[in-house]
C-alpha cells in the first residue's frame, strides 16, 4: 500500500518504465554488507537479463553465496525535466543466477512509486 502523498504506477506503466529505462542498481549481499552494482538490463516481461562482464569477481561471488537481490530503477525530474511524472522508481526483488555468460533475475515482487503532480512542490529538494 502506498503511503499518503505517494502515487503508484499501474501495471502497464511499470512494464513500460522498466523497458524504457535501461539502467539501474543491483543490490546484492556480500556477507552482511550490501553491495550495489550499476548495470544495464533487458526485460522480457518476466525476467531481467543484465549486461555485465563474464569474469568472475565480487558480484558473482555474492550471487553464488546468496542469490537474493534487489534491483532499483529510478528517474528524476533533473534527468528528464519535461516529464509529466517528475520522479518515479521501481524496486524489483528476486533471485539472480549466473550461467557463465549472463546474469538473470527471476522476479518475485515489484514495487513502484511516483511523485503525484500535487506533490511536485514538496518533493523539490535543492
């Protein structure tokens, strides 16, 4: 449920936003510490595939130890000042796998948020 003053995108808007916004931050667990990785993605409507180096390193080690992850895609009015909805985000939770060449996230839950027009003045931080 959205908190007061927070708008939600409908399902079609969420899917379009994920497809039209090619980058986000994948957050993994490195032991008991969060580890955020900026990545490009492709969304087929069911899973996310990430564009990444096939070399094994910290990211792959984290996934092998704990596949649970969170991927955040966001857009601010400063990036796209002409947008009708000035600030939006999608938070995707799921499990990430690595098959030797591709990172893929099986989506378990998608949350979303957008700044409603009436809130534009109050969410303008300078």
